[in-house]
C-alpha cells in the first residue's frame, strides 16, 4: 500500500466532505481509499474496477483521484480520462463531465440577496454591490433550514459551495451548502429576533429545564479537539471516575452547525448522564453557530441534561439560554460537574473526622470504664485475698483448736480408758472372786461331791426322782453312787 497516496487521498476526501457538508464515507469509504492506494489505478477502467466506485462517482471524483495517484507515482503526464481526444459526448455525459470539473471550483462568496424563491428548495440570486454582477444560487431546503437564517432581499450574506450546470435547463448556478450573515448589525438583528421567538415559546423557563444529576458518572463532551478549551476542561475535571465520551466538532465557522448537529444526534442515540458543550469566548460573529435555531431545537431532543460553557464578549449565545444549565467558562463547567462529588467528598471527610473523634471519645470512655473495672477487680481481688487470708487464718486457728481439742479429748479418752481399764480390772477381780466363791459353792454342792460323801441319785426312766410320788411299786429304778450304779426294783413305797 502506498502510504503517501493514502494520506493525500484522505486529505482530499476531508476537503470534499467539508465542501459538500457531508460525512466522509459519503465521498469514499476507508476501504475504497485503501484499495486505491494499493492498486494505484492509472485509467478510468482501472479505477472503475475497484469496489465502491461506479460511473456516477467517477464522473464526480475520478479526475481528482487519478491526478493524486499520478502525482504520487511521479508521472509527468496525466493519463486522460477519455481514451480518445475526439470522443463524442452525449449532452448528459458532457454536462456530467463539466460538473465534475466544476465541483473543484468550491469557494466562499460574499454578496447581497437580490431575489429569492422558496419552492421546495431555495433559489436566490446574489448581487455584487460594486458592479451589480449577479450569481444564481441553489440550496437544498434541509441545508437552508440548518443555517437558521430567514433570507431577505437586501441581506448581505457569505455563502459556501461550488458551481454546476443544472442539467434540465442548462443554467449555470452556484450550489450553496451554507449561508452566513455578514455584519454585526444583521447578526444582532437575527439574534434578537430568534431570542424573542424562543423566549415566547417558553424555552428559557427554568420549569422546563432538567436538573444536572448528582454524582454524574458518564459525561458527553462536544467541542473542538484543537485549542486550549478541551485542555482546560480535562485539567479541571475532578478525578471521580468519570467516563467521558468525546465527539470532536468545529465550534466556529460556516461548517460548525453541521458538526454540532451531528454530535447532538450521536448523543440522542447514545445517552450519557449529562452532555457538555463548550468553547472559548468570542464575538457575536464567531459564535453564530450557537445562535442557530436548528441547532438549538436539535439540542432540545437530548434526553439528558445539557450543560453549556460558551464564552462570550457581550451577548450570551442563545443555546446557553435554552440549555438546562450554563456556565461562563469550561473551568466553571467542571465546577458544576464536580460540585456534588466534592460535597460528597467533603461530607465523607467530615463524617470520617466525626467518626474518628467519636471513636476516640468512645475509646476514652471504654478506657475509663476498663480502668475503673480494673481497679474494681483489683479491689475485689484484694478483698478476696484478704478474706482468703482471714479464712486461712481461721482455718489454721480452727485446725489448731481442733488439735488442742483432739489432744484434750484424747487425753480424756485416755483417762477414761485408764479408768475403764481400772474399773474393768476391778470388775474382773470382783468377778473372779465371785466366780471363785461360786465355784467353791458349786464344788461344795456338786452331786459328785455328794456322791463321794455317800449320797446317791435315783432315776426312773432317765428322770431324777425327787418325790416318792414319781414312782410306784414294781418300777425299776437306778441308783447312782460315787463309783457306779445300782438297779433296784421297788417293792414298797413309804410316805412321810
């Protein structure tokens, strides 16, 4: 791919898009330009072979493209578009060829409106104030409405566009893409009239305006990527995690309105929390775009709050009156956006400080309680220890007393034991004496002794006979004597 060719083709496309007030892709898409820079076509047929180029586009842009490519290739002679110099054109194809060449005659022209007619589109004539020269002009109605100017005879204008021949009647005309008022007086008059109109519609009333939300996170930003304004904004916007969607737009000049409207339409489809439109200060003339009715009404379609920060010398731009919130500078805009976050940060710091102080107070209170509890525990412990020592001493005293008591009781027991022993001994002696006496009595009264003394014991049927009534005559009785027994038979019983 030839990078030089691609760069030049893109630069040429930008100029054509600006001239025609259209998006870049409507001239050529990027992939078509890349194909041109790669294939480097040198003839009409080679150019038409590239996807995205048809006869109509070739008639409009073919010559320019082939010139750029041949310049990049260093060719000294240009390969003519037509294969033969004596080619015979049809009227239509000739006018197409002429218009293709005339499209390169883009210019800005200043003059006075001598006549105009609104019949579906705008047809008007622009007259030179010096020599009365007249240029017939044509403008599409959509482009006319976008300019936000109500054209009048005698009004001095600056127009931008290119020349062409209108094929149906062969009339030379200037196709106009944009219109600007000339002169501070005309601008001020248009400004005042539109201001009154918008105010009468109630568009300046606070009651219809949306509030800037607290803690915005996503911000849409419309401004020019060039200049100090965007840097001022980015340098002063707080570090609160904003997601900023930036759309580059011209903010001054005849092409600014279209850029701004295109940016607004983008945010209609891609809403954010708040939309910001900013630019630096300027005169009424340099701020024409922001006094455009079409632009203002397009802004009203934005579903989220719009914050404008557009500097001005004297007259406030009308878009600032209609916007939901306005600030004098880009820095002031950032202050509006940062406000709720900074308040929240302050509150957080305040609450953190209060929490810290409260925590310290609580800690001190708890520390005092702990110290008090510690002292109470110490006192209670000392009390317990004292009681314990008292109880210990009491136990010791009790044990000591018990020892004395036990020894005393032991002594008493010993005395009692000795007494019992003595008594027992006495009783034993007495018992022994008694036994001896009893034994003596027993021995004295013992049957064996009686038998030895000559007595006998008579039994009958194993029973001692104590009375004569126990026996009868004929009974066999046994007489026990000291050294034996005598069996006898009773013959006679004699009673006393």
